C-alpha cells in the first residue's frame, strides 16, 4: 500500500506538474547566451518574462545585486561540469546577500543549470523539501539525499523532480507515512506559479 502510494504521487506529479517544469527548462535552454541565462535566473524570470510569484517578496535591488555578482562569476560558471560545483559557486557568490536564502540559491543554480544542461544528481533539501524528507524518515540535517535512499515509487522521477515532489506533496507524504492513501487532485500542493513561495 505505502509503496503504491509513492508511485501514485510520482505519477500525479508527472501528469500535473512535469509539463510546467519542461516549459521552464526549455525556456532557459533556449536563451542565447549564458549571460542571458544568469540574468533570467538571478532576476527570477518566468518564460513569460514576469517575475516568479514565489520570489516577489525579494526586493528588486537584492535580485539585481545577485545578478551583478553572478555576472562577475561568468568565467567560472562557464567551466562547471556538475550541479554540485554549480550550486557551490552560486551559493558562495550570493548566499550572503541579505534576503537571499538557500531556496533562492537552489532555484538560481537550477535555472542556470538548465541552460548548461547540468542537472542535480541528488535531491537537495531546503525548507519545504526538508518537511517532505522528514516524512520519509530523514532527519533533514543533510544537504542532499541520494535517489537510491528514497522509496522505489519515487525513483521514476529525476532528482530535480523529486525535490519538487518533496515540497509539493508534503501532506501526501504524511498520509502515506501513517498508512493512508494520499488524497490527490490536480490542485494538490502549491499552485504551479507559486510552487516555491510556500516551500
């Protein structure tokens, strides 16, 4: 029952959320230069050019400082070969800016990685994803979780998608943990455009 529950969550994600993510990946991959991708990632731009709703609380000047700092790291970012390396560069560059948290660091690194075709190979934990991971018996203190440590039903997803799932489906994970069928509907979790605002 529990194993089937995780598989149901993964399949629900594929049907209801994967298309949104694929559109975002395609947008960042289509940007003509790494500099343009850095600008879009740092300024939290969506494919329609608007700022992502989950980052609207961050002042524009804060995002501009992030963009300027990351632009200065362009030579280093051109040489990255793994998501871990990319994440570390982004984190060391912008994490100390007031108003930039670990979630913004992760989101920014992911978007730049989409342009570079460099993706997470482990599941990164931060606020909302830690809550989901705790429902899977992880203590949440680690920065990443290996895919092979997760329930088999979730392993049909990529590490980046599992990160998304741990945030969006926290409540479903809690239900599965106590042996209940998760209640899933097209609106389960955060609304797509607000996915990370509450995570």
